[in-house]
C-alpha cells in the first residue's frame, strides 16, 4: 500500500467509507460523489497505479469483475443493467492513481459518457 494514496487510506480505515463489499483482495464502497443512484468504487487492496501496472498473470482484474457481478446482484441493478468503468491515465479521466472500477446503475446511462 501507498502511504499517500487516498484509496489505500480507506482500505487501512484511516478515512471513512460506506463499505459495500470486502474480501481478502478487494474492497468496495459507495462513491462520495455519486453519478448514478448506484455508484460503487471497487479497488484492490494491493496498490497498483492503474490497470497498466497490474503484472501479467495476476487474477485481480477477473476477481474485480466477479465482485462487480455480486454487487450488481446485491444492489438490484443486474437485471436492468449497469456500467463498469475503469479510467486509466489523466486523459482517460483517472483522478486517483490507484486501480479502481466504478459500478454505476439505477438509471438509464447514456452514451457517449463524456
């Protein structure tokens, strides 16, 4: 974990969050600035700056997708649909340098997103 990373601080319990899911490798919480009625941030407990820094052979991405599936079912957006977003780099909209996914649902999501 990184000492200065806001998501690492959330994982360590140094900053508050509304937990949605936690297991040995992933933590998920409600976004503090929700862009949809359901907006959950899913992060690995191990610090990766972005999807580009995940080592080959790691199963963290597939595990995050499995967790997203469980959360979508739990929060009742699986049937109506949801969006799972990973922003990578400044031009991709990544504002926190810790690999994370946004699960958004609970309303009709438009395309293009922005």
